[in-house]
């Protein structure tokens, strides 16, 4: 029974991790494309923050994959 529990736990973790990656990329690209903006920031700050989110998300995903190998 504990083997199934461990497998289910890993599956839930993987789904949550993948969901976080997808949401982070969606927010980052939304900020880059000026679909998502922060009203009290200038557009260049929002676009720059979007690029930071995208780059760090991709970098974090690559490092997490290498760490799991």
C-alpha cells in the first residue's frame, strides 16, 4: 500500500510542478505582450518583469530536471 501512496505522491507533485511552470509562463508572456499590466508601473517595467519571470521559470525548470536525473 505504501508503494502506491509514494507513486501517487510523486504524481501529484509532478502535476503541481507542471501547473506552476505553465502558469508562470502564461503570466510572463502576458506581461511581455502587455496583456497583463500593473497599473502603477510603467509598461517597460511590466515587460521587463515579464522577461525576468520567463527566463527564471525556464532556468528553474531546466535545473530541476537536471537535479532529478
